[in-house]
C-alpha cells in the first residue's frame, strides 16, 4: 500500500504534491494531539513573551502544513530526473563550493534540517566534483524504512543511519565508485 501511495504522489505535478502535503498535515494538526501539544508548548516557551496565544497557534498550524509539504515534495523530488529537478532548484553560495575547480580541496559542509532537506542529498548531481553524504534517522516500521531508504539511494548520496554513523563513516575515506572528490 505504501508503494502505491508513493507511486501516486510521484505521478502528480510538484505543485499539486505540495498542496496535498499541506492539506494532509493541516488535518494532521487536529488529529495528532500529542505533536500539536509539543509544538504549542515549545512555541510558547520560545515566543510566549512576544506572541499572543492566537499567533502561536497560527505558527504551529503553519509548521504542520510546511512539514507535510516538505515530506510530500521529498517523495516527489526523489523520482524527478536531473533536468526536471534543475528547472526547479538552484544552489547558491560561495562559488568556490558551488563551482569547484577540477581538483577541489577538502570541504566539509554542514547544513540545518530545514525545508526539503532531501534535496540537499542531490547536491552532488549539481556539483559532481564532490562526494556527498547525509545522515538520516530510520523509521520504526521496517518496510517503510526500506521504502524511504530506496528513495534516498536514487540520489547517489551516501546515506548514513544516525544510529550507525560512526561505524559507516569509515567508508568516507574509501575511493568513490565514480571518484567524485572529497566528502561534502
């Protein structure tokens, strides 16, 4: 059933997927009481002196919608080809990193867990001089975890389980199959 859902999401246009993800998590805000309470509590602790209770509830609802949008778009973009993705994505920043020389020096870049973070795993397709790696936290359901991992593997990025990162990080020092350069 999960594979059919993923296939259905991937068959839709990206803008529809984004809207569908927002709608599902909008409903999730009302259904998922435990996470709603955590979000409201955290926002109240951080912003309770600056924002009204209504503003905090609005921020929590928008956060839920954005999580749904990002998750759904992560599923969709995993199936998008490079040319289709390139029309929608632009990596900007220091030109020494974005457009490295043919023989780049070692670079380690760390990013936050913001937006459609699954897209960051595709950075290596835009800057093939780099070998990219990412960490992830596996899901409790083994079949869903395998499904999401199969989507992640399509990026060509080395995926390291947060549980076993230390053990697998040794692989970063081994030559890459396509010799993409130092880890990013």
